[in-house]
């Protein structure tokens, strides 16, 4: 059972619930239910993040980046990811690397920066995050970054 004072359980529950939503078949009723669940997931992650849980902070970044349960904001997502990079949450380093690799537009633009993207991917890769290996390979194959 999820307890409001046990942040790791809250994060696991929220991620499982979020991931289960992506497997559902779409209908007008399911779309509204999905929005309500995303708002619920966001609230759970906020509570866990207030307890300084790094995984919750990273997952909140993901929610902001994708507009799940909250208005989309890549700038807020990047700020959240930065706050937990190099803290053993390789997903945060990977997602921040993707933001640096692609850059963003809007009211708080983030400039493309392949060197910062590489640094983020390097750390995530060192933590066993396979998607980071793939992105590093893409950067090297394109000659965007040089082999050390």
C-alpha cells in the first residue's frame, strides 16, 4: 500500500500508474479519465518531491516536459532535471541531454548544446542507461562530438 509519508512508494505507484495509462485504447471517455489520472499522478509526485525524493523530482520533470497533468514546460522540466543530475537518477541526465541536443523554443528557450548533451549522456551511460548509449552513438556517428 502507498503511504503518504513514504516517497519511494509514492514514486513507484505514480510511475506504474502513468505507464499503465499509455497502454489503454483511446475513446472520448478514456481521454478524460487519462487526464484525471495524469493530474492525480502529478499530485502524488509533487508530494514525494516535497520530501526531497530525487526520483520524484526527475519524474515531475518528465511530467512537465510532456504536459502530463500540468501545462507543458520544457524550461521547468530542464530546471527539475538539472537539480537531480549526477545524483544516481540517469533518466534525468538522459532527458536533460535530449533537451540540450534538440534545443527548445518558446518563452524560455534552451539553446542546442551538443557538448552539454554529450556530458549528460556520458553520465547516464555510465549508470547503465542504454538509451544514452544510443544517443552517444548518434552524436559520434554524425561527427557532432569528437571521440575523447
